[in-house]
């Protein structure tokens, strides 16, 4: 309903459960199960990585997968927000 009304995609992370996304089709993305060290900032990591991936021209499905990988890397770090996944520019 959000997509039809506002024309915007929605992404719902659910911790260790698959991520749900819709826009314009519904799909799920599996989450890598890891022994998390610290989950502070993992949601922020998803939002930031999703935004950058979309700005780089990735599809929503590709962007959600990439954002999940960034959030997982964050959860494996004792210092949230310090994970650098790649050295390529954002755009």
C-alpha cells in the first residue's frame, strides 16, 4: 500500500530473520547468521549503505543485499560505525 500510495519502496530489517522489501514487487533477502559482537548502529548502517547503493544505480534487490552485508560487518565490529567495506568512492 505504501508503494502504491506514495511511490516509494519500503525495506524492513528483522534482525536474524530475512529482510522484507517492497517496491514495486515484494521480495525477501536472507541474512548472514553471525555471532554478533555489537549491534549498535547496524540499522544506521543499513540505511546509509542502502542510500549509497541506490545512488550508485544498483537495483533495490542489489542495494538491500549490499546493505545487509554492511550491517553484518558492523555487527561484527566492537566499534560501531567504523567498518569500511570497500575503498571505492560512494558515487
